[in-house]
């Protein structure tokens, strides 16, 4: 799998997990649905957050050299 393909799939996973986390958060916050669904919403919310965290760490890993270079340039330009 190429680097571009890896980035694409990590971004897709981040997007889907983020949307699930946001939607389940709203369902929990606004008490949507019957009480018996609360545990299900909490589980979905938690597990989507775990997936999103893992994908975010992978995303940072893939872009670490870019982040270092951009940060270095930004810090050096502020000192001038």
C-alpha cells in the first residue's frame, strides 16, 4: 500500500469514528431514545473514541517528519 493510500484510509477512519463519536455524544447529551439505549450509546461513544484515538496517533506517526519541519520553520521565522 502506498503512502497516499495509507493516509487516505487513516483519514477515512478518523472521519467515520469522529462522526460516530459526535452523533453518539449528542444522543447521550440530549437523552434521545429510550433509557435502555443509554448503555448502547455510551459503548458506541467510547469505542468510537478509542478507534479515533488510535487513528489519530497513526496519523501523527505518518506525518511526524512534516510536523517537525513545519514547526521548526515556524519557530525560526518568529525569532527573526
